[in-house]
């Protein structure tokens, strides 16, 4: 049987390699982005819509999305709005369409039908540089670029000053850690021991350095220690005071404190509202909260005390079974 097993494994590896090669070819075929020699002034870089405080920053109009011509619908006629200020949490079971929503907001994916609009203007009317300045994304496992901490923080916003860098580090509670390093901001990432939680906070600081209008966080607090979760929570609260924060939430504390919660299922937004409202009106949301509560309690029991899991910041809801 060993030759058969080896043949099966070889075929499986070959298939994986062919898929990877196809993806690399897709990237190679993408048109090259050429930056203008002179950066256009803000009023020339993109349409200049009216930004009324009460108007939504992002709007989905009857959006249908697929990942290929023969693929099923990932979103099926979604219409929703993201408030210009405040925290919006997106929850739902696996495959509900949460990540697809983010892909559309970032123009990684284009709608099959309908439109996604920023300040009332379709996203494809914006220059990519303008869009990337206004909407910034932090993924669950963010990469750090080779080089120094300073270069990582400046990656999104080259014009940031020294004070700006220390300000965003304070916002994510990393300033003391960086000051302890012999080279400070000029410490090389490869020579510095960086934990998963610190990597997440560096990525968030990098996103904040450009002062984006909209911050997208994809499961940013999943599987993090208590200290890191608390730092990210505080940063979310601060950004939400003057801009929009949209999170795909996998922690109960992230969900219940959101100003608006959107419940996704089967490519549709089935309900939206505040935590207390949805608890009484939506069965799926109640089930999701129960599952998040169980997962959160289990994670808290597994965390070592020195990670800060036993410390609950003032104003945070306690979570119990």
C-alpha cells in the first residue's frame, strides 16, 4: 500500500502546486500601478461629495457578489449603510459574507450587481491612492515588512513625523516597549523578539498613522492575550469618536460595545441594531452571542495570569456563562 499512498500524496501536492501557480499567474497579469510624479491635491484626487455628519460613509446598494463566473453568490442583494462615526460590528456564521463585505469595501472584489459607495460616490470612481488613504485594513495575522519599526510605521504614511509615530504607539500601548529597545524606532524587526500581540498592535499603529476615515479590522482581537485586546479596544473607541470603525468580531466584548451590529447569514444582512435590541429580536444573534460567550470564557480560563487576562479595564462588561 505504501506506493499507492505515496502516489496519492504526490498527486495532492501537484494539484496544490498547480493552484498556487495559477494564483501567481493572476497576480503577474494584474496591470502595473503607476503613481503620478506629483500627488494631486485632495480636491483633485477624487470626487468631492458632500460629507454631512449624519450621512453614511459607506453604503451597499443591492449588492450581489461572486468570486468567479461559475461560483455561487457570496452576497445576495445586500443593502446597508455604515455610519460616518462610531463602531460597527459584523457578526455571522462562517460563510455568511462578512469577509466578502470587506473585500468589496477595499476593491479587492467588484460587485456582480449593485454598487458600493463611499460618500455617495461608487468606489470605482476613486483613485486607488485616495481610497487607500481613506479606508485602511488590518487583518487577523498582519505581516510586518522587512526593515525597522520606523519603516513599518511609515509604510502607509511617509509624511508622519516623529511625534506622530510615538502618538500612535501610545495609542496601542507600545511606546514603553519600543523605548526599552536599544535602537528604539530604528530597531530591526528581524532582530527584535516580537510577540503575536505586539505584531497586531504594530499593524494597528501603522494603520492609525495615516489618520484614516474608516478602519476595517478583520477578527483583530481573536486569540489575543488580555493586554493586547484591551489596547486594541481602547484604540477602537478613540478612532470611533471621529471616524468609522468596522470589525468582523469574534469576541463578545467587541460585539456588545459596538454602536451598530450587523448580523449576516447566507450572503444577506438579516438584522441590524444595538446589542440589547438584537438579543430580543433575532434568534441567530442570540445563538451567536451564546457561542461567543462560551468561547470567551474558555479562552480566559486558558490564559496565563501574567498576560493580563485577569485584569478587566474599567467600563468593560464582565462575561460569564
